[in-house]
């Protein structure tokens, strides 16, 4: 009697497992971009400390908004997906992709060679430049002026690499923090003399804070700080997202979002 019972239970388990496999197969096919009636949800990772790319307007709600969020939702919608946004420290985004916690990342992330070893990237959707940000009264106007100063950068960002590069020429002390607003805070309290932040994001801070100013670091390689979408290695989503992204670049949809979030004069 007991034997029968366990046999039945075993077979139920097997059937259950097969059924589960079946559904996951279906959704894998769906990831090819075909539209189905019921909406599927994709998890997006971002570091919501980066206005106007991704941030929380705490005065209004606790929702993560910004250029990247709009762009992700527009692309996903075209492909028949909904997007669920998760806030993760910038440094944890690539590990989150690798651990399968998120399906993709939009976080103003630059497709560097080093990152390409761990994740796949779409084409670049927005280009930015590195900026040295300082309090207005700092007297820092050139890279040379940074001599002996403390410079803040975000952990795991390419600005961290940029700071190391500068350090080879000018003697600076590098400090890092997980979130961009912490860098601004440390400057205001006098612990940092400067920070390296991308120009578009820095300009947003200047508008809110009249005590801050900055200058762009002129690089031969202007594409150095561009943003792209990151996916798990080998993800089916990469080519679908890239196709829609490029359609949106051509038909002016990306430009519309740029005007909405970065203002007119680009
Ligand atoms: N583009 C830079 C990088 O990839 C900085 C991006 C920071 N993004 C953010 N959401 N905090 O390293």
C-alpha cells in the first residue's frame, strides 16, 4: 500500500516538474520578441542615484523615474514586456546580472572592455563626458589644480578609473562612495575637494545647488563615457532590444526622451 502511494506521489512530482519545464520553455521562446496576449515581466536593475537617468523624486513618490526607465519601458513595450525596476548599488549591478537576479541593466552604464567580459551590451544610446565637480569657491579650474586634493568617485564606475589615470599625472587622493549624492554631500562638508561625475548628471546637481560648479575633462576619446544596456552573456534579449533601440534612434523617439529628461539644448 505504502509503495503505491509513494509511486503515485513520485509520478505526480515528475509530471509537475515536466509542466514547470514546459512553461519556462515557453517564456524562453517569448524572449525572442514575439508578442503574446499576456504581458511578461522583465526585471531591470539600476542604481537610482543618477538624475536624470534614474532617480527617485522623493517629494513626489518613491517610484524610480528617469530617462533610462522611460527608454527601457518603451523598448520592452514594443517587445511585449512590462518592466519592473530594482534599485541596486552601481557596483552590484553586474553581479546581479550574473546571478540572474535581473534580466537587464540600464544605469547610464558604459560598455567597457572589462565589463564586456562579464555581460553583453546593446549599442550606445547616449554619450557623456567626465566632469570635475567642485564647490564654487575651491579655485580648482584645471586638472593641475587638483594637486594634493581629495577627489571622490562612485564605487565601480569608470570615473574611478579616470581618477586613477589623473593620479598618474597629478598627485591626488582618491576616495569612493556607493551613491552619487554622497559625493556631493562629502564636498559640501569639506571632506572632498572635488568629485568626478558625468556632465549631464553634474549639470542637474548645479541647477539645484548654486554652490557647485565644474569643468569637462577633455578627452581624445569622446565616446568614453557613453551609456548602453547590459544583458546576461548570451541573452536572447540583446538583439531584440538593440533592434528596437535603433528604430527609436531613427524615428526620433530617443531624441524626444532626451529633450524630456535632459532639456532642449543638447
Ligand atoms: N557611466 C559611468 C559608468 O559606467 C557611470 C554610471 C553611473 N551610473 C549610476 N546609475 N550611478 O561607470
